[in-house]
């Protein structure tokens, strides 16, 4: 999607016209105020001249409407003059040079938007993959090998914004700490970029979930739609960018939908594992143990479920059962290259009787 920001038009002649109009209006309004104070009986004349002045300024603001910044100031004068009288031009005149100074140094919105959401998604995705492998900031030469968190902590403002743009465009839950660190950055520009990225990601997730809810409501008997909805809530809760309350609520909703799905598709091992994992995340260890034990009894447990069950046993303090399970399954687990090496290493330690807490699967 290409975002086209409106071209900001600037004109020295329009600036002079605004200044001249504001000065003349200020002189007239101040004169009317003095006249009204010295001769209150002339209030009708003062009101008539004031309304006439307002009408002239309004015509100037409406007849040649365009997008020049200076013309917007004329419009502001026309809108405030009827109510503020002499204070309207007197306040706008000193604001104009301040505005010119800020405009000269401000980053155009189009440039800011393109920094946050670059268009070249395919090439950016390839660079992102390489940067993750090398733990470095994506760039053409890949010279500095630095982590994203190090760049957020110690990089320049431009480098920090580059990291936020990359994370926002290709978000994964593993990037959540990067955005959370950026949202607490000392530089306001970095904080705004991070807040904008988080808001966009949240809106995308909410829009996706709402769309899936509508699809499920349209076809309540379609279990594939129900599965897709459960997975969306699960992923939403796992983003890492939500506050604790919202994250907990999404986990509860994901658990509810997964359980509903499992009633209709009891042989889905991935869904069964998702329920056990969510129960663990919600610290309902007894229920998680019962659910996973049922999966083992019915032959639906995967190797990933074995690792989660080990964590359940540790959380319950059942270390003897944990050691026995690790001894029985460690050889099989070690052969599965899709499992976390740290989790498999922890299982090996428990299998040999070493005391150490297993990593989360």
C-alpha cells in the first residue's frame, strides 16, 4: 500500500498577506475597543464595524481556499475574530514566526510514515531473517553484530527507529521486549514510533479476531473457523505487548474457544496441547496435569506435551515423578530436532537426577 501525504504548500506572499491582514485587523479592533471605552453610546457603530471586519476576513478565508499553511492561519483568524476581538490577531501574530521555525525543522509526515512502514516488504523480510540469525540490525553490509535490545539501549535515534520499523513490519512475539523497551525510551520521537507500532499491531489483532468472531457466528457448525478463532486469540495473548489484564482475558477466551473446539475434534493433538499450555500459563496446575494425563491415556500426547507435563510436575513439586518421566522419554525427546534444545537439555538433567528447573517448552 502506498501512502500519499498531501503536499504542504508554502508561499511567502501568503505569509505577508496574513501578517498584513492580522496587523490591520488588530489596529481596527484595538481602535474599536478604545472608542467603546471612551464613548459607550457609540456601541452600535463599534458593533457594526466589528461585524464588517469579521465579514471581510471571512471572505478572504473562504473565497480562495487552498492548502497553504499561511491560508490556514487566515482561516484561524476568521474563526476566532468574532469571539476574541483584538485578542485574535494579537495572539496569532507572535505564533506565526514560532510556527515557521518548527515547520522548518519538522519531519514530513510522509517520511515519518515510510520510516515506520517501509514499502519493500519482501526485501525487508529477507533482511529481517538474516538479522535474526546474526543478531544484528538489518542493513546492507551486516558489519556490526549487535542485538536488537542493545541497539534500542545504545543506538542512535535513527538506528532505534529503524529497529522499531523492522519489528513493526515483521512482528513476532519474540520482538515484544524490543517494543516495550522502546516505549520507555528517553527520546520522545522513539517513544512515539514505538507507541504507534504497538497501536497498529493491536488494531490489526483486534480486527482479525473480530472478523473471525463474525465468521464463526455466521457458521457455528464450521469447526475449522472455530479452530482459527481459537488460534487467533491464543496468538493475541502471546504477543507480549498487552497489559497483564488484557493478556489474561485473552488467554481465558482462547482457552474457552479451544475447549469448545476440542469437544468437536477430540483427536486434534495440537488443540489438546494448546489447552494444557494455556492452563499452565493461567497457573491452574492441577487442571493442566489432569488434562495432559488424559491426553497421555488417550494416546493424543505429543513430545511437546511431554515437556509441558514435566513443567506441570515441577510446578506441583512432584520431582520424583518428573525424574521418572524424564528417564523414560529423554532419548525420544533428544531425537526431535523441532524441540527447544534448552528444554531437552533440562529433561536430560532431570533424567540423570540433577536438580534444576526445566525450561518452559
